[in-house]
C-alpha cells in the first residue's frame, strides 16, 4: 500500500519478504523488547501476518505496526516476604520463571504484542484475496488426477468428502492466520478437482477413473505424469 492510503488504527495484512532489508536484519539492540521484536520479524520472513498500524516510522514511507503474539512463559518477581518464606537469602531479588497452567495442567496463553517499523508497501488490505498462479493450480489438479487414477466412483466421492473437510479445516485456521490463505487456495483446487472427476465418472459410465480417457485431466510433466499402460 502507499503511505498516503494507510490509516492509523487500521488492521492490515503485512506480507514479510523472505529477505529483509539490511537495516532490519538482526543486529545490536539496546533493550530486550527491541531484541524480541527483531527476532520475531526474522521468524516471520516469507509469511503473512495480521497487524495494526499505530503510527508512522521515522524513515520515509514506513509505519509502526503491532502484532498480537500469544505468550505462555511468565516471570514472577518475589517480594521480600515471599523470598523469606522460601528460605532464600536476604539482600537480593528473586523471580520465578515458568508456565501458568489450569486445573487440568493445560498451559494458559496470554495475549501480548510486538511492535515493528516496516515499509508501508508491505501492507495489504485485510480482505485481499490471493490468487493461485496458473502453474500452481495445474500442478495441484495433476496431483489429484494422478491420485484418482484407477479409483471407483465411490472412492472418488469419499476422497472429495475428505478434501472438503480439509478445506473447511484450513479455512478456519485462515481466520486467525493470514499465512494460511495459500493453503486455502490449494485446498479449494483439490476439492474442485475431486468433484469434477466424480462428475466425469458419473457421466462417462466407466467403472474406474482413467485420466488418459478424461479430456479435461491435468498433467504436469515432468513433476506429475500419468502411469503408462
């Protein structure tokens, strides 16, 4: 996005490049918070993440954004009375580090946020729809055609049902994780292709699917090839 189109307080999807600019790579930091933010940005390379714009950066065409990060590790500073109750030597400070669990020993996560300064061009509208490239779509269709080879109509319908369940699963994940959008696109392609093959088999009257007898079957050499008879 262009800097003039960014709204303070708006929520966007930040598309983090695989290679960060030299000025943003891990280097000397002055505070634990800054080190944590730099490390977090390094871990996000090549991913998409939901962020909220909180202001403009000092460098031209940059913005400050916050990213919500669930945390489950905590540190508890002990009071002098608590330290004495545990028999610890007086005159110094102590803290306990670990995890908070519920009554069923499940670790409890606490929401926290990390602040980054990134170029405005990395931002995308939150509802932006990604598009699977033609080559990627052809590849995934070819995988399904290969996997369907020799299957009966009942088996293909079962596979279509399984593909629909996977699609719903990744769609749910994508509600909180923008990086899962790519998985949704490939899951949609897989589901559509299984459904198409089922329809083809119904109309052809064949007992089993044969991609070589399907004019709409996708083959993607050299990665995916139909077996030869």
